[in-house]
């Protein structure tokens, strides 16, 4: 929480010393081009001018499949008894996420953001006996609010910072029936919970640079979780650096390539209702990782006409490297599609 407060003070002090903006429009970084927004999987990448609203909807599909121990692919049978230490292993976990966002700029320097998320997940399992079963969870996830502060926009470059809060509106009490619990429901392991259960600070710094038909962006972002949730644990903090290059193919079309480097800390504490011997996902030793992923995408932009300022973006990404703590499902393909409309 201390880090969060000092970041607010840091931004506030910079705003006091900020100069009156005298840069001409041609020298400015501009959002009014297809590559004026980052690849659709990146959030908080752009700011708005005074009085502007933007509404957005994103759909994300993420799939996890097969097991890694550290950075090595292992067989399911290596993870469960008698060879391994667990009674049950997950085999795959597809996830759908719907994200509804709004942005509003009360001034040229500040853009406010709010985002509501709906998650639905299912996890397939393999038991020692060879039997399989599936658990499911879905619901409204954590709600995010934030403010972007523009430090400067000149020489076709922009730098802005983000201070945000993730509000624990998502459930950490998701339950389902398993063969061991049948006919009763039991609490599901950590990855199947919808929210973090804690108030989390989200801080980011984004740098943008444009040329005539090319643009570059880089965003460093962290999620700092505070305290412990009602089930006596805290999810790991997240750190990432995301970089992208976009190429303008037409006034209405750009293509993007993105490369991300990230880390997630281990879960702190443990839910006393989960038995870590039962299933890999209930053991907090199997949480946290370092990873890299890369994505290819495109942005469509209506630069004139009745649909002016409507955008559609899509991106597909794959992990290049993942080094897990313990044993975890491997991240596979992620697909993000979104529409954005500014007025
Ligand atoms: Cu926006």
C-alpha cells in the first residue's frame, strides 16, 4: 500500500511542475490512426483528449494444457501417484473472459478508466484410477478502476503513467462437485477461483513513439496485492514488460507484433479448506512463474464516415518460454478480440 501512495504523490508532484502544452499537433503522438492503439490485448496503452469518452468490449480466450515441471514438459502420470505426489492432476483448462470498459478524460492530462470482467473456466482432471472429471466456475470477476496521467506528448512520443485499483468483486468461494466429494460440492483450487479476494494496486508506465507508417510502444506494469483474503491467502504479485511494433498498411489498417516478458510470484498463505496432496492446483508450491509470450494482431480503424472512431482489434499469442514453480498446466494459445468506440 505504501508503494501505491508514493506513486500517487510522485505523479501529483510531477503534475505541479508540468509545463503548459505548446506542442503543435503535427509533432504530437496521435491516437487517430489504426496503430494509435496498442494490440488489443494491452490495456491502458493510450490516453484521451479532454471531454472524450471511450467504450470497449473485449473477448479473450485462453487455453492451458499439458504439464510443466519448472520449464520441462512432463507426463500426467509422472505427477500422480504412485510415480508422483498427487492423487489428481489437471489436464487442461480453457478460459473465456469478457471485459467491458469505459474511459473518460476530464482533462488533457488525465484519463480515467473502469473495467468490469466476466470469467468462465473449466478444468479437466485425470485421477490415479484413470478416471476423468471436469469442474467449472464462472461469474463477475474483480473490477478495475484507474487513472492515466500523461507526462508529455511531443516529438511524436508520449509517456503516461497508470495508477489503479483492482476491487475484489470476484468470488473466491467457487465450488463444484468432484468424484471425491460427490454428491456434495467442495471449494475449488486457486486457479478456478474468479477473484483475488484482495485489494490490489495496479501501476504502469507506458512509452509510445510514432513514425509515418510505424509505431512502437512499451509498457511496464505491476499488480501489487495487499493483505490476505477471507480464505487466508494472497495471490502472487505480477510484473511484466510488454513491447510492440505496429505497421500501418492503410488509413484503416495496421498489423502488430508484440513481445512480453513477465513474472508472477507464488501464492502467500493457503486456504485451510484445500488439501494440497489432493490435486496439483491445491498446492501453493505449484504457483508463480516467469514467462515470455509473443503475439501477432491487427487493428481496424474507421477514420471517417458514420462509424468514425470505431475500432476492431484482434490478436493471437503463444508462449515462447515458461518456467513454473513446481508443477503447473502449460499456457497455450490466447486469442483476444475487441471493439472500441470513442466519442
Ligand atoms: Cu480509450
